[in-house]
């Protein structure tokens, strides 16, 4: 992994390259990176597919070191696309059986975001399939998973399966294929004192399926802000794309956020998106969501784009300070 600390210009270019709905920056702007550094950053932030698509039109205007980097990037995207296609095929079989047995379920996160939020489905490859189910149906869902050829993974600390309300299922001989079955997308018990996001909450989030963009937004916020403290640009891009798809359903998303006690996370995520992506701050929906409640100013572009620096505590400290604020609200 690169040890490059991004300066403000590089931060802006990286965020621009990660945005699936803007044009690629000029070649001379992209050249502020060394090719290997940009390749490492794309992998860390899980935005290789968008980067590959946006580099293609300007690749001829980049200098001699770049063709090898683009060839490596092309191979990585090809492999990621293949894994996604295999996961999609397995997900289709699992969902078909869940439907046949009348078991309620939702595909969430990667698979749902790719299909609904991105201009190109291939812009959002995913490394696992996430299925949200009611806790009372978990036993029946386990039967479906076993019938589909999956085995529940034995974790180093098995108690975490119950503690985090998440099961990991793998196939023998295909360790790269992972299906996660969740009964709650909020895995930390300390945060579940304030907010949960199980099957019932997901129905509230999208108003019983009538406002899918609202549901995607709140799922992306839970995943990015609660699950991972926004350590990758991909998580912020999911939020950005969800907001772009809201249309006239912004009031419904705000209503659902209030009902689910997610107003702080929605405001923080929207504010972060406005700081990260050039032009995003001009979107009135981002401004409206970001103004719902006061959120920390330190959750900014520098914090996220330099999260790859393991030896530098600034990004880690700021993101853990954000987690502390979340826990403090949970204990209020």
C-alpha cells in the first residue's frame, strides 16, 4: 500500500475519479499521481471499476508509465466482475428458494446498490452477498443456505455470530464466494442501544417498498457511518448515489431517518459527501440532509482520502471520535 499522504489537489482528483457520474479530470490533473500510487488508492477505496472506466478516455494522453498501470487495473476489474457475476448467480438461486418457501428477505448493500444506484452495474462490483431476514425466520433461512451448498463459517470467536447478528456462509472449494445473512445491520451492541436496522426497520426505511431510494440511502448510511466509520470512498459514493436517486422522496427519507433514530448519521453522511465530491455541495438535497442536525466538521475530505495511512493517527483519531459521538448519543 502506498504511503503517500494526499495533498488537497490529489484529494480532489481522487474524489472526482471515484464519482461515477462526472467526467474524468483532465490528464494533466490525473498526472499529479504516480500510477502505482493511484492503483493502490483505487484498491483501498474499492473504486477500481469506476476509475478504470473513467481513465479509458484519457489514457492516450497520459505518459509512458501509465499503460502498465491501466493493464493491471483492467485485470483487477475483470476478476472483480467475474466474482460479482458468480455471486449474482448464487444469489438468484438463494432468492428463488426463499421466495418458493415464502420466507421474507431483502438483498441489501452491494447487490442492491449496483442494480439500483449506479449508471453502470459494473461500476459497483461486490465481494459478498448480503441478505437481511427477520430473526424469527433465521432457522428456515439456514436450511435454504445449506440446500444451496453453503456452510456456515466457523469464526475464531464463534460468539460474534450471535453478538453481531450476522452469519457468514461459504462454499467448499470457493472461499472467495461469501454470503452474509443478517438479522440486524447494526452489529455493535453499544450502538444498538440507540438504533437497530433489521428487517422491520428496512421496511420503515423504504416505506414498505414505495420509496426504494429512501431505503437505499438509509442502508448506505448504516453501512458507511455505523458499520465502517467511512474508511473507504466507496461507502461515501453509495451515499452520494442514493441521494441522487431520491428525487421527490427526500421528505420520506427524512421522516424515516427520524423514526429510526438515524438523523445524526444521515446528516453526517450527507455533510461528508458534500465535502468530498466536487459540485456535490451544490445539490440542494445534500444541503438539506446535511443541515438536519449539527455534525462534526472533522469528518472531511482529508480524513477519508488519507485513511489508508496506517502510521498516521489523524484519520483514525477523527473517525474514532465520530464513533465516540455515536456511542455518546446511544448512552444519552
